[in-house]
C-alpha cells in the first residue's frame, strides 16, 4: 500500500511486496482485513471422527492413566471398534490428547532454576564411554569417565576409570580434579553413589531419613573441608548440572575422534593425555569466568588424602593373595605373611608393616562369579623348576605364559615332542632363561624357531645364544671404556726445556 500511495501501479506494488496481483486487488477492497484482524473461526471444517467415543471412552482412559500415548489409545479403539478408527486418524487424536492435557489434564512438575555463586559447588558423576568404541592397542577398551565440573564457571576435569564406580575411583578423580582447579569448592554434589553413601531403602528416603556417608568418603571430605550433598534417588534432574554436560562432553569427544581419524590409542596414558588436551580447549573458552571462580576457591590441604581401600591379605601356601575376587602371585619369600594391601583404581600395593614389598596392576573379574588369576611366572618358576610334574595340571597354567609367543612355543612342544615330561622341563628352562635374561631375546629366539620347519625350541641352544650375546655386550663395553695412552717423543721434552730456559733468561734481564 505504501508503493501504491507513491504512485506505483497495482502490478508493480504487488511485485515489490512479494504478493500476487490478485492479493493486491483484495487488499484494496474496503472490507479487507489483514492477519490478526479477522474473526477466529469457531466451527469445524469437517466432522469430529472421535465424537462418539471421546467423552465416553477416551477421556476416562486419560483420567485414569494420564501417561497413555495417543498411539496406544488408537490401538485400543481399533480392537473395540474394528474398522472404525484407521491409523490415518493418529495425528488428529494426538492433537486432541495434547489439547486435553493442556486444558483439563493433571498438574505437571515444575523445575526451578537455581543460582549458584562462584566457589559454592562442584558436581561429580560417572559416565559410560563404551558407546564411542574406543580401543587400546587395537583391543576394545570398556571404561568409564569420572566427570567433575564447577557449577558456576563450568570448568571441567575428566579421568579414565577402568573399573566400576568404586570409592578409589571417586576419591582419586576428585583429588586430581581439585588439584586441577587449584582449590576446593564449598560443596560436592553427586548422585546416590554406593562408594559415598550407605544404601538405604526407598521408604527411608521418602521419610527423609538421614543417610550416613561411608567411612572412606567421610574422611575424604573432612580432609578437604568440603560438604557432600546428593540428589534424591531416581531424580536425575536434580543433578542436571552434570547430567546434561555428559552429553555435550561425549559429543565433543566423538567429534574430535572423527577429526583425529582413529579411535585407537597406544595405551591408557596416551588416551588420558588426549582427553586432558581436549578438556583444556573447552576450559580455555571460559577462561574469564573460570579465573573468577578459581580466585574464591578454598586452598588445597597440605597433605592429600588416601585414595585407596585397605584390604588385609595373608599369603597362602601357593604364594598367592586374594584381593577383590582376584588371585595375585607374590614373591615366595612372603609365604605365610600377613600383608596390608592398598587397593587403588589401577593398581595395588602390598605392605609388610610399613615397607612396600609388592606392587602390580589391578585386574577385575569379567563376570560376577569368575575367578581371575594374575600370575607372574617369575614368582613361581623356581619352585616349578624343582617340581616340573605340577606344571601340566596347574590351575593357572594358561595365564602363566608371559606372551602369546611363549604360549605357542609350549603348545608346539606339547604337541610334537616325543616325551611329554621332557617337553615340560624344556619349557620351564626357557621360562627360567626369560626370567634371568629378559623376555625380549627369548621371544626373538622362539619366533625364529617357529619359522623353521620341523624344529622345536631347545633350551641348551637358547642358553648358548644368550651367553654369546652377553659376551658380545661385555666386549663392546670394555672396548668403549678402553683408554689409549700414546708416549711423547723426546723432541717434545727438548722443546719444553728450551722454553723453560728462555723464560728464566727473560726474568733475569
């Protein structure tokens, strides 16, 4: 109409407004009404297909079970009234049900936004990472991440957890997170972790009963001066400040893996380092608000708390200890001793009094009733060598081999050697040489033998080869340390004496 008032023709004005010429003519009619000026329609353009059953059948269903979906209701109507309500009416029923819920349905729960000041709260939770299909050395790597986040600034810390949601994983993750933040918040928020809270019944929680902290987590919080809090069981939205960032974190990891072009890492350490780099980039985007919050965090304690569980273990006659449903071999000199085991998330340390006498990586059962043998052949090879008859029926024989190369060598000896007893003795001698000289040169010899046709490993040949290699290394070391002293010629002494006399003459003058 502005273009028309400026003198433009009806066709040009309609083209400038982006409407058709016919619409332009209608707009110039005296009784034309624009959008929002027309009277709302109060009549239906077609009959209501659910008029016969809406009040008598559908509404009672919605009142008795408000969570029913329109698809379920329509399927029920088809059973009660065959041929009357086809599936093409689903969209209509969905609109009717949505309108009924908005006008006559029950009251819904409201979520209240919360304000948190800087340094007030950190949130912590575990999240499963198996969906991203990350591998270590080409093998599947089932694991979790412990995700710690400052509520005010969003500063994030993540750490790989190879086991379950244990106290050791929780304490270690929180300890490293606080060190990464450079301070301690006033409160720490988690869900109902069994590692932190004693499990209670739903009735106890509904009655408002106070749930006690576990002894380890209570000591951990007391050491840092942080107050523990948790959301109510089954109400994950109360911990939404960490539940929603779980999804954002996994998406960022997945996107970075796509850019990287591979989901495989050489070891857990390199994977953890990559995660720290990724999270560091995310934290850098919020550097200003992070600096503001870090300035008000409480200082770290002078001494970090223990991040392990304490387990007693007596060394059996088998020279083994049982810790967390796993059987570990220990040096035979500890047989019969009572050890104190510090069980970390990734390792265990055994103490005799105050001295650490044994340390190894931690293993975990794959199934609830499985028994895991964690045997170091160096601990038992001396006794096995004296009692070779025990090897063939040994309960943990399959896990005694240091590597697949050794296992293949044993299978070859067992299958092809004419004397079974001699095959056992040869293999035990090979293990002894591996314990004395290292596994790498022995494995190299076994691979060479495997490539020969109709050849069996021979410990005497291996021993001679290892001794020869040792002699060569000794000779090279002696040659490198040899100092050659060349005698000076007599003319050098004459020149030295001449220079001395000349200096004395100049001094007298």
